[in-house]
C-alpha cells in the first residue's frame, strides 16, 4: 500500500450541501430558510431556545445563594509580610496598617478590608492593624513577640 492509494470507505464521507446555488441544486433561492421572518435573516441566533423544549439552563437544578452585599477581603499571608520585612520594604518597628500595605505594594487594593492568614513563618515582632485575621495568625504574631489587632470587625456574615 502506498500513500496515494489511501482512501476512505465508500459512503464514509458526504459532500457538503451548498445552499442558495440556483434552482437545480434543490436548495436554491431561499436556501431552506422559508419566507421572511427572523430566522430567514442572517446573523440571528435565538440563544437558549430549544424549539419549545424546556431549555437546558432551566432543566438543571439551582443550588446555593449569592449574597448581594457580602464583604470581599484582600487576603495576605504572614509569610509574605515577613518576606517584605526582610527585604526592607516594610518597617518592622512601625505599625503595619492597611494603608501602609497598599502604599508599599504588598497588597494591590483594600477592597472591604485586608484579612491576614497564618500561612508562612513570622520571626519579627510586628504590630499589625487590619480588618480581619484568622485566630492562628493572631497566635503566630503574638508568639513572635508582636501584636495583631483587628479593627472595626464587620457585622456577622
């Protein structure tokens, strides 16, 4: 068998129907679209419509609830704060507030506040003032000889 002798099985491929190519083609003039109406025009797709059948997005079960006024916190880990302190970007002697974290570029934006999590090690005695913090983060900072205060805690979520 040679490369030029390769061919598909008979009936495996079918030529594409070319619509709107004259009356002899069997799909001439209006090309199977009928007369007038939305679906006869080009560029119309009735999205989600399944010909009177219940659309897929309505057949699937809905779950959960999206709270419209939920708080969104910028998250930062203790290891990252320590890394910036070691690099000299953050000063360990002064209080580290949310504004300082944004100014130095540790956090891009405050959102509804900054929340500190306990991932990573902290060795410097830091004074941190943020909107939120995990219990383990507070414990880790206090263990290193610093203090982590949570200011204006948001209402119960």
